[in-house]
């Protein structure tokens, strides 16, 4: 006497494969990994601690001396509205500025039509001679 349990298939046939995957262990592992990740992430600071000075700064004692170098459209260099005849004179004046303990501010005002190599030459001379306070300024006079 034999007993047939299950579907009414033939005795020698293979059983049908199970098409569903058990997701419970996979979900459990994923939850454990997420919890471990949350625990190990460091706390994020959204602020930067700075030691700022307290009180008001002292007012400047003297106004800075300003030297204006204009470069005209044809490459003429003017030192405080006086024409500089050649490159050696310009470099002598720049070396005098660089030799001072409290250097004056050098404002370089090129004309918008001048070739860049003339302006770059003045800036290169100033840098080579040690002028530290130099800046480009808009030139309303020549534009």
C-alpha cells in the first residue's frame, strides 16, 4: 500500500521547482548593515569655530601714500602724471618704492587700448624689484 501525497502527478516525475525566494534573511541582513552604517558614521558639524578678535581695531594712523602709474594707449608710461622717458628711469623709481620700509601703494592704470605686453612689462619690473603693494585700477581719464 502506498500513499500519494501532494499533487496528482505520476510517481516517477520530478517535483515542480519552487519559484519564490525567501526574502526574510536578506532583509534581516540588510537591516543589520544599515544599523551598523548609521552607528559608525561620525557626527557632522555644520559650523566652523573661529577665534575672532574682540573689540574694535585701532584706526589707521596715517593715510597710505599712493603712487599712480598710467600707461597710455601708445605705451607711454606716466609716473604721477609725469612722463617716464625710458625703462631704466621707471625701474629706478620702482626700486626706490621697494626700498622704503612702509611701501606706498602703486596704482597701475592701463588704457584699454594699450598692448598687454607694455602693462605686463611694468608689472614684471615691479615684481622683480620687490614692490608688494601694487594693484590695477580702472582708468576713467584715458577711456
